[in-house]
């Protein structure tokens, strides 16, 4: 059963498990979150935004077409605030900063920085905790590009631990999951209410941090 963090007549906000696609994949290997949740609740849910399959955490769905349009406008106007926790390789020297690097998708399917042909992409970050060989950071994307946080941190020289696409392959295999978690979201609802919802850190991620550090 999917953990519901908040719901009202317009939205349902849930805690997405790691390893579950947000929406149906091109080559589906199982049901997606929106399909499972819609079937579980017996209603049609509308996709507003997505999390990568490997990412866990808070995600919001609309329960009607009007709320769907409203929330889409909030995302398009960059009025939604999202914060992620990421455990990255290496010790980040700065206490925080802004990564302002345009991104585009290459033929391999990977996303990368392209200063000439990429789309504007901005991620702010703050160091939460430093360890011997890792750093826990809070990342706040100001744009919504695919793999944005993963690529920006990789470009910074600190790939997210356990990332199957970015970073040194042998090193990444030592971590059993992508250490990226969508921790909270702040959004204005159609009713005019400001909603802030936080998803608890998954036990596996918390256990891994405790085990390694």
C-alpha cells in the first residue's frame, strides 16, 4: 500500500518508494505509481510532476482536471518549491551554492551540460553534513529538467552515491540504491491554501548512512 502523506478534494500527496516508476515506462517492467495508486483508490489521478524511478519521496497528483491545470501552471511558473536530500561522493568544500548549467539529452539517453545547446537549469544546494568520504546535501531545483540534480552534482564533481548512470561505475556498485530522496514540497493549492508536505527519510537510506558513517 502506498503511503499517503496528505489529501483533500483536489490533490493526493504520497511517498513514492524507490524503484517504482512514477508513470508508465516506454518498456514497462511492472506497474507505475500512478497506475497502482489509481487502482488502489478507485479513481483517476492526474500526473503533475515526476520523480526518477530510482528516487524516493514526496510526489503530488491531482484528483480532477481543474486542479491538474492549476498545479501545472504552478510548476510552469516555477512557483513550486522542492527540496531533496542527496548523499554524494567526496567532501563538498562549499557550505552551499548555485549550479547554473544548461542541460540537454544526448543520443545515449544520458543528460549532460551543454553551454551552447542546453536548456536553462538551476539547482541550489546546502551542505547538511560532511563525512570522511561523502557529503549529505540538500538540493533545491529551481527548474525541472530530467535528471537535473543528478547531473548538476555530477558536474560539480560529486556524483550521488549509488547512481547507476552518473559517476564511476565500480564505486557506484557498492551502494545498493540511488541515495536521492525528495524530502519536501511546498505548493499553493487551488483553494488558495499553501501546502507544505514532507516525506520521512526511507529506512534503507537512513540505515546506509548509519552503517557507513
